[in-house]
C-alpha cells in the first residue's frame, strides 16, 4: 500500500494496489496520476451519481477461494441508461472488474486471447463468435461516456473518456471486448455472479441507499417534473428515466439536473390494474411497483408489463395478458440456441412458441433504462410445460428472460385490495363476438334479404340492434 498527499487539498490518498495508476481524492475529487514515485494532479473528476447499488468502496467478499476488496469505480453512461464498473483487488494483488447493470453482476479478469478478434464495427447482436475456447453470443454493443469515478483505478481516464465495449455470453460465462484504447481489444472474461455467491460484506444497507440514491454528494435534487412542475413518484437512484403521470413527459434523471427528454403529450393515457407505488412481499422480499408499460405485437394484441424493485432482491417483472399473469426475471444463465425450433436450459428443453415484433404503446412511472413510445424489439418465445423463455433483440442488445405463471389467488395475496377479481379476470371482447355473430346471420340470410328487402330490413335491423347494443353496454361496464 502506498500513501500520498493530494496535491490539491493535502488530504491523504491511498493506493492499495501497486498496479493502480490513478486515484480520485475522496475529499476534493481531484484525479491523481501516479508516475513512478511522484503523484500529479490531473484535474477534477466528476462526482459519481449515487444510485441503488448496495456496493461501495471497501465492500469485501471472496471468489474462487480468494478474498477481495472493492477499491474503485467508474460510471458509464449511454443513451438509454448507465452502469457501474467496480475495480476489485484480490488478496494476491491481482485486479478484477465487477460490472453492475440493472441489478445484475458479472466478475471478469483480463485474459490473453489466442485467436484473432472481430472488429468492433463488425460485431452483430445475436451473432456467435469463437472466444477463449467457447462459442459466445453477442449480447450488448455500446459506446458509453465516463460520467464519474472514485477510488483507485488501473488506468488513466478523465473527462470525455469514452468506452467502446462488446459483451458476449455463453451460459453463465461472460466475455467483454474493450476497444476503448485501440482497434485491438482487451479481453476480459469471467462469469455472472450474485452478491450472495460472493459473500459480500460491508454493503450499504437499505436506509443508506434510500438516503443517498439519486443525488450527487453534497447536493440535493428536486424531485419534480421540469416540464409541468408536478411531483414525481419514483424510487431515487433505482431509475434512469421517469414518465411524468401528469404531462407524460419523459424525464432523464441521470444528469446533474433532471431534464425533459421528450414531450409526452402524444402518449395515450394508460390504465393499469396495478398502481404505481403498489407494494407486495414476494418470496420474502419487499417489492414496489415503479413502472408500467403497454406493449403490442404485430397482430394488434396488447399486454402490460410492470417493473418492480426490491432493495435486497433487485428487479422483477409482472406481465399481465388476456391469459392471466406471469412473473419474469432477466436471465444470468443463457440457454443454448442454434436458431432452430428448440433450446436447452440445463436439463429442460424449450420448444419455440411465438415470434413477433413488440412495440411500446405507452408507459408511466420509472424504469432502470430509457423507455419511450415506439421502442421495438424482436421477441422469440419458447415453452417448456407452463414455463417460458423469451429472447428480446434490439439494435444494441439481446436479453433472455424466464417467466412462470402466477395465479389470481397469489396476486391477491401479494397485493391485497389493490387487485379485484374483475381486474384479474381476462376481459372477453363481447362486442367482437356480437359482431361476428351478426356477420354469420347476415351471410346465412343474404339471399332472403335481397329477395324481399323492403319488407324485412326493419326486422333485421331491430334484431341486429338487440344483439349489438347489450354487448356494447356490457363491454363499457367491463372497462369501468
């Protein structure tokens, strides 16, 4: 360990690793660059936006039989959100990276590749590449800006530093190709992990997250819509974007001051079964509904997806369709997919069920990435018994999610009086049924009607009204 004094403010700064070349002073945020035996002040580093992360500088744990300590962090921002890269120092002096995005974690270490690597601009989402003896699927390709840092880091970065990275997956294995410094990437490989698996200690508790999340250090942010001034009901730090319930503006919360991203008056008003802020205890963890979005497939069928958040358990999705409810989580363990009609996850085989384009119709509340009306994703669903796996592909990302059905009684137990029997029951489109019935009657009586139209049309019209009007009234009663 090397201790130095900050050239800017004189505060003590520790370099725990001899491999670290820079550190951010915890007091004045000056960036210190270590050059041989001297330390130079490279200017101010932006303060890190405190978020929902339970990790912090000093968090410890163990991996592969070795203890580690979190010694640094950089925060990277792209057009749809941000993520954290925590620099971890092992007991033997080696460094690793603990990546944190949307409540998911991967632990990687730099590797030396034995084969030629693809160019950054040639990597395609969903394509497979041979890396480190594995067949890996491209999951994420991003260009991101560094928005802040703290602690000590193994390389020099500053304002405007840009990361060009591609993430690839194979089962639980994870590979990052980092093109930030040159066209020949650095390779980091590891696996998806959980904080429980890492036996993490000295994590921030729930109250510390609530008190500091969403605000820059020594600064308080107003939680009001910059467009209309309405109070925003959200979970600070958990979300990167809020859709204002009052004016439907999209508000970006990852900058110094919340800014309106796009006027939302065009968004249709969204009626949901679960209200924003609704609380439930699921599998022993306290969750809260923070966002809801309505999506539509290319055949016009719509459904609603609710994002829930728990400080301890992370993010969870509840999906409401005409067939009932499903609980879904984003997968850490990816299935083997050869682009055919079946996939395997562990010992289970999933058969292809649906393939469609999903479009966001409208959204309210908050999400841990940017959601906007018109966003589209190509979805392929697979089924094994009552369980489903879904692959969602966008221009920049591929994700897998695993869902299981949830019964009406279970939903009532979770949310209590927030859900009624009528809301849980799938709505039958009585008007359409009545219309189809009338089409059948008209077709059956087409010849009699044409031969004696003047004498029978009023009887037919009266009969049609007697069928259609009650159906319309019952449909309106369902919507109330």
